[in-house]
C-alpha cells in the first residue's frame, strides 16, 4: 500500500508539471476546444447538485452494515461476502463531488450538441451518487449501470428514488457477466469505474470501443491508480480506434471521432 501511495504521489506531481492549465488553447478540434473551455473548466452550479450532495451526506452518516459481495480485482465468479458499513463505502468508494459534477457537465454538453437522447453506461454503481449525476442532465437519456453487490445496489436504488431519477436501469452481478448481456449496441457516454486492472480495463475497452457513436466518450477512472492501470491507459492511447485522449489525472477520456487528429492532451482542472 505504501508503494502505491508513493507511486500515485509521483504520478500526480508529474501530471501537475506537464499538464496544461488551459482554457482550450492548443487543442486542434473545435469540438474538443469547446469541451475543455466550456465544460471541463466550468465551475457553475446546476440545479440538481445540492440535492445529490445531500444524499451523499446522508450516506456518509449512515452506519448500517451491509453484506457486500466483493468479486475482487480478479473477478472471481463466486465473490466473497464481507460486512461493511454504508458510511465506510461512501467515504472510500464514491467518486468526489467534483468528478460527479464533471460527468454531469459532459453529459449535459453532449446532449445539447447532439440534440437527441443519449445512451449512457456505467461500470460500477457503488451507492449510486455518480449514477445520479449521469442521469440528471435530461430525463430522456437512458442510463444503464452495472453493480456486483445486491446489497449495495439496493442502497443506490433508494438514492435514485429519493432524487426522483427514473431513467436508470441496472444490471446486478459480476460485471464480467453483465456487461456482455446488458450493454446496448450504440453508446454515447461510458464511465468505467470497476475492476481496476490492466487486463480488465483493456478487455472492457476493446468490447466498448466498437459500440461508441461518432461523438462518443469513454471516461476511465483512476488511470494513474497503479502501474498496471497507467500501462493500460498508455496502450489505449495507441489503439487505432482512439483518435484523441484527454488526461485529467483522476480520469482519462477516450474519443473515437475519425475527424480528429491523433492527439493526446493533459489538462489541469
């Protein structure tokens, strides 16, 4: 664990030294320029942010224990049942407020650009806060989220019910099983936050890349989490199906539009 801490610290310092503190300058694609300048750098608050964050605070103060099925990084078919408090899961596994709101803005921007309902997929529901951010920009969008643990998914469903987000569907069970059954044929936004290993990251991306629409975006969490996640990110950057990437340190974004020049950007947000 200590080695991982120092690895992530060094990766963060490297990112801060090499990333552009940009408002879009130097980005060749006009579409990506707008994404960086008006979405990734946006600090305005949207109508739903406060209600979602109130649900997060309730989760952080909930000490109920759940019997959680953990499939581990190896994706064990049986999984291991462990006892965990909701508050501990919320503190350790939920995406930050900043990341959830960034995903909201990405979905909001893409829906406005395409002027149609979006197909959104999330790998790794956890307690459903990030799912709520993905679902909130427009009720006509369809969100499919996949979660391994039934107990955790039940808590997430309570969050969505309280927030009145009715455009969320879910798949329960090991993601290595549910992904290939529940992913739709065409996808606009994918958020990958499950099984942070080299092999699984490349396998999921290989399956999802052909399903992305022309303006589709795959967002991969924790690309600098470990040496193997960084290696997976570097390999995805060279994939011929990937035309541009943006490295935000905590997440990486893959773009597949064939009109883009092959470019890789590091951006500070």
